[in-house]
C-alpha cells in the first residue's frame, strides 16, 4: 500500500510521502485555524507547512515540480499562508489596529522585492553561463572570475520566500500576547533580511564578475583546438540517465592513439562524467558546435544514435563511426540509422552477422571487428565459487520504450527469480543490480523493482537473525567495521581530489579550474581500486545486496559473483567474457529453441521461463563443474561475440582508428587536389571595361580579332593542396 502511494505521489521515499501528506493537510488546517480563529493551532499548522515545504525542496522532490504545474507553486503557497495571517488578524477583530496595516504593508513590500530578487538571480545565472563547459581545457586566454557563493544562488527563490518567517512569527506572537512591538520587530527583520539579500547579489552583476563574452570564449576554445590539434573525437549526447553510455568509453579514449577529445552536448551530463584526463568540451548550441575548428579531427566515434549527431555528421573531413554502448541482440544493435556512418565497429563476428540478418542497409565492408576494450577488468572464472556459498547476480535490463514482454524479465519473472534463489535447497547470496533506466517509463516495472528490494531486505534481516549466519557475522564484525572505516576515509579523500575549486562553483569556474593533474588522477585511480575492495569487505559474503549508482561498477559485480541471471542486453555479452555460467529469461515465451535462434548471446545460457523453474540447472553448474554442460559452448560463444583474445581489444581498436584516419587523410587529399586542379576564371579589368566578360558578342569578337596569336598563354597559379584542404575543412564546418 505504501509503495503504491509513493509511486502515485511521485515521491522517492516514505519520508517524502509523509512530508507531502503533512503539507497537503497543513494548508487546510491553516485556513481552518484562521476561520475559527485559534492562534496557536494556526501557528502549529503553519510550522508544519514550512517544515514540509523545506524538506521536499531539499530532497528535490518531483512532487514540488508537479505542484508548480497545477498553479500551486512555491510563491502561491507562501502567498496563501500570508493571506491566512491577514485573515486571522481580521477574525481576531484586529482589522482596525496598526498591527494589521503593518502586516499588510509588510507582505506587499516583501512581494515587491521578489521581482528584483528574481531578476538579479536570473541575470547573474545567464551572464555566468558560458557557451561551452570544459574539462582539461586550458582557457587562460579569457578571464573567468569566481562564481558567486553557492548560498546566494542555490534554491534562491525558496530562500528569499522563507525570509517571511520572522514577520509571520512576530505577528502571531503579537496577536496572541498583545505585544505589538514583537510584531513590528518581526516585520522589520523580514524586510531588512530581504534588502540585505538583494544587496549581497548586486556586486555580482558587475562586468568583472560575469563570464567572458560568447565570442571571446569561442575564440579561446578555437585557439586551444588549433594548439592541441585533436585527431579522435568521442561525440556524446543523451538524457540525464544515459551518462553511463559515455562513461564506459572514457578509459578507452584515454588509451587511444592520437590526441583524443570528448565532445558533449548537454550541460547536465558534464557533472555525471567520470574523472578523465581526456579534454572535454560540452557545446550545447548546434551553431557553436558547427563553427568550432575541428579541421584536424580524422575519426569521430558515436556511442549512441541520437538526433544531435547530425550536427557533426555533416563534417566531411572526418570519418564517422558508430561504436555503440554495448553488444547485444536487441533491435537497437541493428538500428537502420547506423547506415549514416562511414563504419560500424562491433566486438566480434556476431555483430557483423546481426547486420547481415537484419538487412538494414549497413554494408558488410563497412563493419570492423574491434573487440570490447572495456572488458579488460573482468576476471576469468577459475571454475570454483569465490566464497563458501555461491553468489548469483541478478541484473535485469529496463522496460524499454514499448510494451514488448521480451524487453525485461522484471515484469513477469523478476519476483519469481528472486524468490526461487532465496528458497534454493542450498544457500545462495543474491546481488541485485537493476538497470539505471528501470521505472522511468513503466510504473509497473518501478513497483516490481521496489518489491524485489523489499524481498532482499527482508531476507537479509532473516538471515542475520539465523544462528548460523549470526555466528559468521560475529566473527567477521571486526573486519567489517575496519572496512567501513576504510571506506569512509577513502571517500573523504576522493571528495578532496574531486573538489578542484571552491564549494558552490558554477560551470564557468569549474571550466577554468578543471585541468588534468596526472598525480591526482593516479592517486584517484588507486583509491577507487581500494574503495572497491573495501566495499565488498564491509559486509558478509552471505549478505544479500542491492547495488545501485555508479559504484561499485557492473564489472565489479561480475567479479564478485559466480553466476548471473539477466535479459537480452549488452550485460549478457559482457558477462560472457568471464566464462561463468549464466541464465537468460525468455520473458516473451518464445520457447528455448526459438529464443536461441533469435538471440546469439543465449546459445550457451540456461534458458529460464517466467516461472524460473530452470534455475536449478544454473545453480548445479556453479556448484559442480561436472554438471556444467555448457562450459565449452561458452568458450566458443565468447570468441564469436567478443572476438579473439589476441591481439588485445585495445590493439584492435587502435588499428581500426589508424586505418580509418588514413582513409580520411586520403579523402581530404584527393578533394584538395581536385580543388587545386580547377581553374577559376578571373575577368581581366581591361576586358571588363571593353565589354569582354559581360556577355557582349560584339566586344568578344573584337577582342578575338585584335588578340596576338603568338602571345604565350598565362599559366594558372597552382593551388597549395594543404591550403585547399584547410579551406575545405573550414568551409564545411561553418554555418552558411
């Protein structure tokens, strides 16, 4: 019931639901208290609405946004509360008293100050917004001043409106005690604080405190690009939930041959980008992107098929490659949009065959097998379980954009899978890692996710109370406490390393300060490894766990588990790199043979029905190598899906980059030569004067008659191919 209410109210937790209910009940109580009238009932109900409003805003509750859409936004709620104060005074027969008129004047003046406050904060934000957001890009050519203190701009409207609290409190105390001076003091304090807030903002609208002009910033970026001369670009665009699609390629880009660059399009994704030494330029405006000097780029890599790709696909001097964000049998892996790219890079032969079967216009000669460089951290299976009891990872994919039952196992099989694992004959530890997109489209999928988490939480509590596991917990308590303390220290140090500037700095300030520091990056990389080790030691090997967020990573969960249950997604293909047993759910009920025929990655899997009865076969394969009848099939499938082990994936990837860059150079040189071979007719000044070149037949005839037949022809000047190529690149990347 509570989970249903949370879902319907669009809040994230029980505490948010409680705050929403208190706010919903508080305002009617405020009105009732004003009508009765009852001062202290009014004061209590008012305090509840203030607290609930503050809490929901602090949590960034979706409900707050929805209230604004139905004309019950923040300003309206505060105005309503203040009107109830006026009504209370009137019902208390204080309408003819100076306190009443002072309260009315105070609230009118207070709301009069909201407009300049909103104008100042909006102006500062706009004038502090640069056309680009950068990381590891030296913009010393332009002066970027420090941002205003975060306390002034963060949730500024809410802070300004809450300054009415001294006035409301003072008026209520004065009405209850008859001491009007307390009310006047509260009114004066509210107006004074509002004026001080405005005064604190004024210095930050001076020219010296604002971001540099757009042309100056773009000129500085172009100057940096000309100095750096990037050759390989990772171009990434997407929703706020899709940051993982770009993050999975960061380590590969850091190791790619040439001079890598990451181009992003959404400001909101930049803070979600994992730490990297690769230069990053986020360019939200398409016109600004199309005017950047990218003439040295030869290869552009795309991890996602999104509409904004067209803004750089139009540049002919570079070759365009779809690399995707995973290898799977989903329809997204054979999107017809892929034929707009010069090449499509797949992990292994399976990707090539998928496009051949799909027949969506991607030619076989344009497909290159490069392996999966990201899979290097995945450890190979030794054939034995890591801990005294096996760990099974359940990593379902999300519900997708349509209602195809084969999209995810969550809806029809998720609870059955978890229930059967919990009730297995021999104990099993479950790690549940849902897809980041789970529940963004389907409320049913979100509800199942909530129920599975509750099942695991309950099972963990029951296991903790069991004498057998209680004994294990007692013996491991000291080590777990030490690991938790270690985690706290590592997280504190990582936070220090990540804080490149002052707390509250904005995008402009961070673009100035976020420069690559090899020593800091090396320390952070070491600490992340130590964090991962401490994380798994901070709880027992028998404890069920739900893992969400960026850490620990999915591949860390692979290494911690002995088997996996998942759906048709790139997760399955990646897990095959470990060589461990796995199961895939046939949620659409195609039948095992048809399911295998349609989906390459399940050919070496235990196929589960929605009832998950087949899980015993997976658990048997984990417990006894002799019962693992699919081991040979997994080894063969690994090569087919992910390519050979030698040369390494990174070597294959770099070879593909070199080959495609050579094609781009050859194309550009050929175009430059063709442009150089073209002769451009330039009218002679004398001929124009005499009518030649104007199309006058008589003038042309006269000129021919008087021309010296023995005069040598003037040689046309030769065009410099390098200059022609530069002109071509500049012309193709600018707005006409």
